[in-house]
C-alpha cells in the first residue's frame, strides 16, 4: 500500500537557456532534481518514486537519492506527457490499478508537506494543487504575436493556476493520458488528460510558495524559500 510519485525529469529546459537541462542546475549547491527528490522522500505514506530521465542522462546515477531503494528510473519521451506515460507503463506492471499516483514536477523543489497532506486528504478521486489567480488573466487573440493583443479578459474569480503534485488512481490516469496522446489532445498537465476523459479533478488550494523553477530569476527565489523551509 501507499502511493507512488512520478517525477518527469527528462526535459531539456530550453526556457532556462543554461546549456544544460534545468533539473541539474545547482540550487544551494545541489542539483535541482536532487533537492526535489530529497523533499519527496520525506512525504508520509510514500511507497516509491518513478523518475523519468532522458536516455542520454549520465548525471542521474550520481545523485545520492538515485541509490535509495524506493527510487526507480525509467526513460522519458519526447514531451512531458510522453515521459509521464512511460512512468505509468512501468507502474502498471508493478502495482495494482487502484494505486494512487502523484505526478510532481522536478522543477518544484519547494512544495511544503502541508500541501502534500491537503492533496492526499482531498476526497475527490482526482485532485491537484492549485492557486486562485491574483493577477487578472487576459486571453490573447493568438499566441506568438508581438505585441500580443487582448481578445478578452477571463473571469478572475474562476481562474486557478495549476501546480503539482496532481493525484489520480493509476488505471484512470494511465488510460486518460494514453487516449489523450493518441487523439493528439493538448495535454499540458495530468489534470488536462483527465478532463479530456470527462473527469472534473478537484482544485486543492496550496500555499503560495510552490514555485516552478522556469526562468533564471527563479533560482535565487527558490534558494531563499529552501533556506526558510529546510534551515
Ligand atoms: O519545461 P517544463 O518546465 O514544462 O517541464 C516540466 C517538467 O517536465 C520538467 O521537470 C521536465 O524535465 C519534464 N519533461 C520531461 N520530458 C520531456 C519534457 C519535459 O520529463 N520530454
């Protein structure tokens, strides 16, 4: 028993522009992926972790967390969703169909244990950590235009920003993701795959500090949060 965590960490981190995959950028002197895994390995009730890494990743075996018996690497795919699917294929051979699976970004090292407890306690079959929007959200006429032009303003009271972890039973997430990818649906997170399958995942309000390390300026912010959290 216990739940499993999937960590997609097979990306190349183009937006970071650092010349190496962002999951290996140093955070307080340790690779981002190492910091995130060390955090996950403290979560209560954890059964195991599947980490999707790229086939030419030579750094993973050097992380101290890779030697933890609960940590299992698999090779990822072309997109984040393909990497998660590879991890789900691995789990489907290993654990029962009703096992709870939490998918968590390697790029979110600061998630707090209270947020994990809230997500695990949510009654809905499928749930994700999210934040109600504090900024007003504009929908642009089309993507890539400079300057972008506003088509309309979305109703802020209904806007939530999706974070991770995102939680679902293994079989449900596995079939939803496989079918969404087969249809070519735009899957940007696990919840979106479940939505395409007709599910309505529960939005669990998390703390404000579950930052996703995306741009270079996020690194000092994440380091400051980690110093507060793990000091
Ligand atoms: O680039 P972005 O921040 O959206 O990536 C989110 C996560 O998905 C990262 O941890 C990245 O390593 C992972 N990813 C993956 N396989 C890919 C692309 C991204 O596991 N092919």
